[in-house]
C-alpha cells in the first residue's frame, strides 16, 4: 500500500486576507498534489469574488465550493457566503451551522472538520486577520497530527490572527505569503504515517448543521426525527459534551455582548447577540432529546 501524503490543505483569512490568498495562489505550482480549501470571513449577504480572484492569480483553478464536490488535487475550493465549509470522506460539505465569532463561514469550523476527517494528512494555514480566529482550529489540526503553517505576522496586513496562531501552536513554517506555496508543495510530497494519529476528542465530533440536523465534524448527520433513535451511550456522551460547549460559548458571547455594549460598540454588541442566540437555539433540540431519556445511564452523563 502506498504511503499516505498530506493532501488536504485548509487556509483561513480575514482582514487583509485577499492579498495574502492571492500571493499564496500565485506561489503554488501547477502540479500541486493537494486540495486547497479556503475560508475567508464574509458577511451573510455578501457576493464573493474570491474564487475569480484566486483563479486568475495563479496556475490552479479556483471554484466556489459546492456541497458534495469531490476533493481534487490541484483545485482550490472557496467557502461561499453564509455556509461553513467542511470535509467528509473525500468530499466537500456545506452547512449552515451556528456562526462562530459572528462569522459563517468560520475558519475554525473548516479546520476542525479537516482535523477529524483527514488527521495527519491535513495542513492548516493561518493568514492575515484580526483577533484570534483560526488559532483554535489550527490547534485541532496539530493535535490530530497535522501540520501548522502561519503567515509571517510582519508580512500580514493584520497580524492578529497570525500572532494568535503562533501563540497556540508550534508552526512548521512561518513565512511571507508569497513563499508559502513552495513550503506547502514540499509538505505535500513527503509521506506521512496516519496509523498513530491521536483520536479526535468528543468536542470535535459534532457540528450543528442546517435547521433540524446535527452533523458530526466528519459529515454524518442526524435529523430531529432520527435523533431520538440514537440511544448509544457514547453517542449520548458526545451530545452532552457538544451541548455543554454550546452553552458555554453562548454564555461567553453574552458576556462579550454586554462588554461591547458598555464600550458603546453597538456593531460588535449586535454581532455577539446574534451569535449567542444562534448557539442557544442550536442547543435546544439535543437538550430536549437528552433530558427526555430516562435511566441511570443518562444520570451518569450529567
């Protein structure tokens, strides 16, 4: 059996990201051996020209990601507005899960999905942006045996995301955007051993998807009708973990909303209010299902 290669590259960017992504696309070789999945923060009603920009920037075709599309080497898939970009079993998954840090698509969602689905075959790339978006997702990639790559903060138009990523992980490469392509090409050509990959944690496994569905990070989904049939204890334990995570994040978003309101930052306060409400709504169905169960097994999970 031929050795596995790092064939899934996930790149995340926010403010200043168009310039960084254009430089990255320009520096990739025409015979690039991996699929590049790009998530850039976009407002929900936006129309993204990013696929066209990246398609013209370098030798690789760049396309808007479509649900179910196969991961093809040498192709760039770009997350569309208002959808998280995930991967499952060699295919693209688009889902309308809760916004993260006020964004859908969210960088962390893409990174976590690749960490679970591709493990050590994943390369995570954090580019220009503000705050710490992408740092937690890059940590998940590294924890699953993948490789972390970060744009040199001095090269980024906004260094918040690169600085936060470097504080969270030990990066294999820290380079200007126009030098990342050669580094990624080198990484994709080296064999990798997937056998010893650490298993994904329970917190990585669930992604709340489109209305009425609960999707694990590697793509499997349950409708609200099918969910009550899943009585497996481990499944219940994973649901409780995800539910607690949603509750904690909703509470954190609410605190951020209050702090933003006190600072008279109405725009940021409104963004956190929406995120907190989405997380609370997303938690309602699994909470109802889990509380409907009876027996000692459920009490142990509490």
